[in-house]
């Protein structure tokens, strides 16, 4: 007899994400006993099932209590297990802020991307799916606004390619769209406040925090601002990014994980 719990966990380990419409995923989200079995099996190996009502996919991540033993095992604490460099982590935070935060606002308002903002009956509609409200951002606009802060075009293109490969984003011509992991692997409750009032305060029209920039009599230099953005991104991600049990299946084998 097939063990549905075993099958679902194995599929998530193999494919990294599954859509909420998947038969076994729907069961995990609605069947309390089935979900308890999944959680117990995952907890035995330091993992957990990750979903939220705003995302169209589910995935697996490491439990917070096991992270120190894994990411603190080396001389320097790892801020992620996706192989992202510091500027790649900062770019990930920027993309999450520009894509997910506006999407969440539209979802909470039950407003589709093409809806009139003055729709008086919007709250009575079902919560929209991510693909119906997530608009993405322009690559050219991202490069113009953040290129100098995040390694210029060559470095940004390399990091965007890595983020796309990992499933955080999707490239559609000039548009950078939400990938299956972007709204799953970031803890909105922890990260939102730090982003809006911290690392990207200037983007959201709020004063940049003085503690993040060295105090000088003159305006902060571009290098100081860049350093502040990267440091704030590192701190925010270290506290809020759910760490996946494996970044991806290795390209040259079906059994080895990165």
C-alpha cells in the first residue's frame, strides 16, 4: 500500500516545491491527521513543511532550532545554504520587497492586478492567487535604481541568473516575476518592518535609519549607503529566511544534494 506521507515528502525533496492545487498538498492543508504525520516525520530529521495562504506553492525548510548546528558549524556563520554571495542576498531582499510586499497588499485587499482600486465589494471576494496579483518589476528599472549598489550590470545579471535557477524569481523578457520560493522562504512578519523602516527605507519614502550609516557632518557617501543596505540585508535574511534542506538537486547526479 502506498504511503502518501512518504510520497509527498519525497516529492518535495525531489522537486523542492509543489503547487497548492496538487492532490496530496491539498490533503496536507486540509487533513489534520495527515498534516500531523507529515510534521512528525519531518521533525525527526530537523525539517518542517512550509506554506502560507499568500503563496501558490509549498516547500520544506530546516527547523529554526537546528540551524545553529548547521550554519554555525564553520568558522564563519553561513547566512544561507543557497550559495548566495553577500550582494546576491541583498538583491534577494530588494526583489522580495519590490515584488512581494505590493502583492501582499493587493491580496489583503482582495484586489486583482487589473481591478479598480475603488471596488467597494473587493473584501467579499476570495483571496486572490499569487499569479493573479503578482506584477513583477522591470529589469531596466531595477538596474537603474540598484545597479550601482549591487555590483553593477555584470554582477547583478549573474545573481539574477542564480536566483532564477534556485526558484526565487522567473525572467519573462524585461520583467522579473515572482518564483515559487520568493514568498515561501522569507518570514514576512520578521522582515517587513525591518525592510520598510530599515534597509530600503529610502525606496518606501521613509528616512534612512541613522544607526545604519556612519555619523558624519556631511551626507552619507554612496559607499556608506551601499554598505548599510548590504549589512541590513544580511541581518534581515539571517533572522527571517527559511533555510531549505537542500538548495537544489545537483546537476550531475540524481542522488547527491548541494
